[in-house]
């Protein structure tokens, strides 16, 4: 969480940093701050959004400087207010820092510094860190880079930090452990950011710091990259970014979330491109091809993830078990990492993550690696920490997802697992060739079917308007659609703040049925394939308790239409691929309900897109 932007070069730093922070606001948006140096250090910070911060920089004088750094915060230590906002400045006024992460042992360090006469204005761990660095500089008589290194060897926790010294404004020092940092390399200039989006229009050349690495960057010089622990020099690996500017803009949509919902047909095509080849009866996934024996001999797969990615893992469980007959367990990474999970030689651990930076998932991978597991990542952000920590994997190619509510990330994750399961089913002979061909051509037809599903948009707006004032909602599904119910409920609660629960439909009578009355909307996935008749019985049970039924049904369905208050049709498909379609109306419903309630759809309260703290 928290977004960081820094710049050093020949241009005015202010517009680069402020625009960069706007792009990183998805990472946290409870307060923001920015520091620049020209003849003197100017820094301003405020509770609120980056737009509020921008207002504080009024005069041309305020905006001067070719070195600077900025921060958009998701509070961990200290409430979101002006004082706790970053940047933080050391007691001498020389050092200025921004930080993403948590310094766990900040209290004893703070106490030592207090005893040495330091004073603190904020409640943050970051202010402690910048003063620790200053203290090291003074005690050891070393420069900023060395002091950062010594200080970081004293701290426990996670960090991405960027810091400069107003007395030596030709260098910026940065370091990373657990929170991402990218460096954009221009001609005689450097851009620093939590991801590459703030500098995409300036340079395509970027490098990413690895954990336990730091960099000292000076105008016109090669970055000096070192291992924090042992000072070993690291040769930078510079890569070419594939991202384009229009991918990270709204493109005429009112919100990123709506844009991303509508991108699904195209990004699903991208996920399949060069991989799903029906004319050759082939699914090509180099990650699997390179480790085919591992997959063929797998006794078990363990999916780990958080939030929506965990829901995708649940769909994966149904897919791998049904098609490839491989037993699957699905775990929250936050639970997995603190258990002592039993991992055997022939197990494959599959982390699933949009951002590739989720702290719990990263920690779970590290634990699995210690236990010698083979790690196969399903991830969206190319070059992010999770794929880098994994042995192999498949990128989802969903493109940047900026809305905090995950949409296209989910469907592309499911698509990757559908491809994997089908490929393995063929290799293992767990389905017949004719079944394989049928599934393959069905998979290839998904983008068109998603396009058709999106045509329900206008009707969904009406339905959403009807239920916009609900205070609770229930989502029910069975089999492959049980995780879809969970995902529908998560989407509604996180952006509209309506309390919502997802349940396997048959579980309703073991408790949740007590909640049903005429005010309770119940969203039921009641598609023809799967346990259709059983779901109809569940619908009857809701109806006899006067609950309001909104059903997602297969095109042309008449039976549910007669029972439900509203029906939303999706194209027919095999049960295994229904989640790819049934999820879409639930995304749209949540989106429109949140819009009608006046909620901030792309930046819901208390949330951040990328959860880089545990
Ligand atoms: O980047 P990741 O996929 O690892 O993120 C996992 C969750 O934080 C994420 O899915 C979260 O639950 C979303 N806000 C859901 O819409």
C-alpha cells in the first residue's frame, strides 16, 4: 500500500510527481504529500486525495525543483491526518523521506532516539526511520547511501523508501524489502515509482529493485545498486516496458472499474492469444510444457491467494478436479503462511495474484519454497515480485487494473486455470478427445459470449436502481458458481458498503435463511448446466419467505423467469466455464448500485489496490 514517486533530472519534478501520484492513488488515498528542492526544500502534505495536495502548490515558486518525491498514503501507523502524511523530514531539516511499508521495531528505535534528544511530530514509523538515518550519518560520519544501508540493517519490517538530502541535492537513495520500487531510466534523468505507470510517457526502460537491494542514483551517472546486507554490487537488469499510456487512462468511461469490466472480451482474447489454438487442437502454455512431468505427477495442487484471487482459486479447484482429476486445496495466503502446512514432494503450489505484490501471498510463497515446493504463479503484473519469486507460471495479460475492485483480473485468472486444466486433462487422458475438442472450441468462444453478456448493461442499470437502498444482500450459487457467489458479494460490499454474503445455495437453510424477508435481495446463479433443479428448489425456499430474487439464468430460460423478480440472461456454455460469464452481470450490478449510492467506485473507503502490508 502507499504509492511513491520520485524524480531527479533536468525537468520540473512537480508535474511528473503529481501526475504520477494520481496514477498510483489506487495504492492508497487517505493522505498525500510532496517535497521539492530548488534553492530550498519545499514540502507540503495533507489529509485527503492527491487533488487536495495539488491545491496546496499555488505559486510558480512552490513548484520549482528538478529533484523531488511524493507519496500517497494508506495509513498503517498513525491516523490519516496532515502530520502523519509523508514526506517526513529529519530533525535537522536535511533529510526527506517517503516510505511504503511497516517498520516493526520502530518503538525501541524511537526510544533510543528520544534518549539522544530527537523529537517527533508524528505517530509514524517513517519519521523514526528518517531520524535513524540522520543519526547514523552524524555518528558514523558517512554519506546518505551508507547511512541508509546501516540504518536498514537495524530495522525489522517491510519497506520501499526514497530519501534525499537537501544539502546534497544531486542524489536520491532508495531501498526495498517487501514493497515494490521501479526505476525508469531516461537520458540524464531517473524516475522512481511504486510501479512503472508514473513514467510510462517518459521512458520505456525500467529496472525493478529486488528485495534487500538499494540504489544510489545521481544525475548523469549509472545507478549504484547494492545488496543492503553485504554491500555486494549488483549489475542492473534493464527491461523494456510493454505498457502504453492509453492502457492506464479511462478512455471515455466514467470510472476505471466500468472500463475494466468492458475490457474483458479483449483481455480474455489476450489471455488466450498464442495459447488456445483450436485449429491445431492445442493449448500451448510454456510454463507447463517446461515442467510437464511435474504437472503429470502432481499429487495435489495448493492454490493460495487473497480476496478475489482466492475466489479465482476456488474456481480453479473445480476446474482441475473436474477436468484433470488433480486434487486441489485452496487457502488464504494469510492463513497458509502462519500454519505449518504439509507440503509433499509432488505438490504444486499455485499463488494467484493480480498485482504480484500482495504481502501475504509473497510470504506464503517464501514459506512454500523453504519446504521445497514447486511454485507456479498466476499473475497479471509482469515482472512483479510474485512471479519473480516463483519457479514458473503464466501471466494473465489483463493489462493494468486500476479500479480497486478487481474485475478483469478475476476472469483472466479463471481463464488461465481453464487453459491449464484442459491442457492437463488432455495430457493425462482424463477426458476423451471429443470432450477436449468441445471444451477447446467453447473456450475459444468466450470473448464473444462475454460481449453478449455485456449487452445486459441497460437492464442491469434498472435492476441496480431497484436495489440501491438495500442494507443486506445474499448471493447464492452451487458447484462452479459457488465462488461466483462469493465474488459477487465481495464486489458489492467493497464498493457500495452494503453488507453482502456469498453462500453455496444449499447451505442457505443452515442459517442464512433466517435473514430472508421482503427487504432482502438474493442474487442467485441459476444457469441450466449444473444443479439447476436443486437451485430452483432453493429459489422456491426464498420465495416462500418473500425474499427478492435476482437470478442469473441461461438464455431462453422460462422456469426461473416465473419465480424470480428479475432475471438476467447469459449465453449458454458448459458448466465449467459458467463463472467466466456469470461473474459479469454481478460486476455490473455492484458497479451501478455503488454509482447510484454516490460511492467512490474506483477508490472505496479504507481499501487499497495492492496490499503490500500484512
Ligand atoms: O493483487 P492481488 O490479486 O494479490 O490482490 C488480492 C486482493 O487484495 C484483491 O483481490 C482484493 O480483494 C480486491 N479489492 C477485490 O476486488
